[in-house]
C-alpha cells in the first residue's frame, strides 16, 4: 500500500460519501457490494474528487469495476497514475 495515497483516499471517501468515523476503511474494504455499497454515481463523484485532489486526469477508458474493488486496488490505481504524471 501507499500510506499517503491511502490516507488521502480515506479522507476523500469519508468526505464525499459522508461517512462517520465508525465506518472502518482498511486496505481490504470492499467498495462495491460491501458495507459501503458504492454505485456508479458514487464512483463518478470519487473520480472527480480524486482527480482534483491528486492533480491527475483519469481517462474514462481506464476506469473499471476492478479499480473500485477494494481500498487497496483504488490506492494502487491512483498511485500508478500519480507516478505516471497523471
């Protein structure tokens, strides 16, 4: 995992989805179909916030359900785009 990336993602997810502190977000937290049960609108909102917060552009064709499988897959995806310069 990428601690700084993951920490920022947790903050974005908590803010955008209005999650309280009692919801635990770990690397294994399932985003779609899990306790958070994200839908496509949630994912779109998160992508916009991630792009703004991290200063990257995520191409639509790069997005897929596997990216939002868990906190870890999302963190790895964002870090890869940051390392590639957006």
